C-alpha cells in the first residue's frame, strides 16, 4: 500500500493490488472503492463547519458520519472534521482529480 496523504488524525492509503483505498481513522481502518471515496468527498463537502461554532445549530460540536452504505459510523468532533476536510482536499489534489477550479489571474 502506498500512502497518499497523512494528516494529524487520518491517513489515506492506495492499494494497487486490491484496486481500492484505505482510510486509517485511528481506531479503525476502512476499505473504500473509488466510488465510495467520491461519496465521502461529497459528504465532507456538505458538512457546514460554521454550524459547529453556533450553539443553536450544533449544540455539542459533533458530527455523525456514515460511510459505505451505513456500514461504518463515526462520531467526529470539530477538530476531526476539519482534519478530515484537509485530508480529502489534499488527497484528491495529490491524486490529480481535484474538484476545485484553479483561479485564472492575468
């Protein structure tokens, strides 16, 4: 397995033999297909981090994240969510499939 990106809490690995990805969440390693990795990116992008700082929107500052058709359930705090966002953004950029549109400057 090849390490794609490692953040403070998580590490993303790519396996050429299994043709899949693995995310080490510390307590658990989750095997993801490419489609499941894309679904994770979509879920991470849909998390409103601003709600974590508003006590009316997210009283306790936790996020429930379900992966792989509800096979895996994670309860993440604000710092872990921010780190997961960083992992997803950098991993997709390093894989060359980033969804961000580069800025064009003159």
